[in-house]
C-alpha cells in the first residue's frame, strides 16, 4: 500500500510537466531522420533566442504524417524540401530550377492548404552520384557527362527506387546518354559508403548534404545538365501561427540564409559520425557561432 501511495505521488508530481509549456507556444515539428531533427532544433532554438516560447514535437515520421499534423493544427511549422513538396505532396512533376520549384510550392501551399513557405535555405539536399578520389582520378571524373560513357567499366551502388525513378537511372540515360553500368548492386542506404570504401562498388547514389561525403573525403560529380530536382529546405508555417507570431518569419529567414550544403554536411556528420552528438548540441554550437543562441 505504501508503495502505491509513493507511486501516486510520483505521478502527481510529474503530471504538470506534460502541460508546462505556455498555451501560446509555437509547436515546432520535424520528420524522423537526422537532418530533419537537426533542422528542427535549429528552428526551435533560434525562435527561443528571439524570445518566443517553443514546444518541440520532433520525430513525427514521414512527410505524410508531418503534413497531416500541420493541417490538423497539431504543429505550427516544420522543415520541408521543395522537391518533396512538389512531388510527394502536390503530385506535380519535379523541377531542377530551384526558383521555379520554390515559386510553385509557395503558391500551391497557400492556395490549397493555407500554409506559408518562408525563405528557402541555400542548401540543396538533392540526389547526386559520388565516388572516391582514387576512382575519380583514375577515370578523369568530375561531372556526370564524364561518367556517362565510362559507366560500362564501373559498378554502381544504389537503392532499388533509383533504378526506376524518372530522376534516377532512366533519367540519367535520357539526359546524358550512356550510363550502362558494368554492374548494379542494391544497397541499404546506410551501407553504401562502407561498400564504396571497401571497393565493393565504384559509384554510389548520394544525397548532397550527407555528412559522410565530408567524412570520407569523397567526390560528388557535378550534375552539369541539371537533371536532379531541387530540394531546398524551408520552414512551412500555418498562416494562423504566422499571424499570431509575425516575428518568427524574419528570425527563421535569417537562420535559413546560413544553411549551406557544407554547413548541413558538418552538422549531420557531428550527429551520425564518430562524435555521435545529440542534434540539440550540434545545433546549439552552430547557432552560438552566429549569435542566434
């Protein structure tokens, strides 16, 4: 009986913690992968530094889940990518022109959903092909045009979707010609850089803000014909939240201007690399360097 009473007191003491955030706090969400968690912390801490109350609702899951939470008034904003919004949410064709892609999603989200896209960051987390410095030097590879006719001598590591998507291998073959690899090995995304390092493949499908690209000192081949769609990130905000807290827009716009590919590679590497830092800690140190925390 005594144990039950102690447990009851513990529960009563903990109960206020669930509702301790101010009722008018901005609810910042994120999807469930490293870069989104880092971006969510960057947004939340920047807003807090500006004097705004924030509640974190991170690790929501997929784009569909995050978007549904925004539409159901369960969160007020979260980081989204223009390419994802265009293809996965609006079901429109991908765009390689970043200005056009942003203009479409900004306009359509306002009309269809009553949501506002704030300023996009310079970072572009698009698809890419990467290789080692050794392979790039041996085959004189700097661009995708360089790789196209030499693919028959090389082995590609990719996820299954890349072999079918219009902006994947079929798109490369249409835009550049060639791209008939000697072999294609299907790899889990988390194992691709190890396969490249161990010489099991010569080229892998990458995403341009992945930290391993910096850690492994790899070469990202230039998409010189601009096949791959633009995936610039920006905060997507409920119009009601923006009306209630108009100060959030200039604050987050200032942050977004700092987020380059190099910056995101470094932050992602801190979390996923040997340091194994928490997203909140990596975000805080970066923001302190720029007077935003």
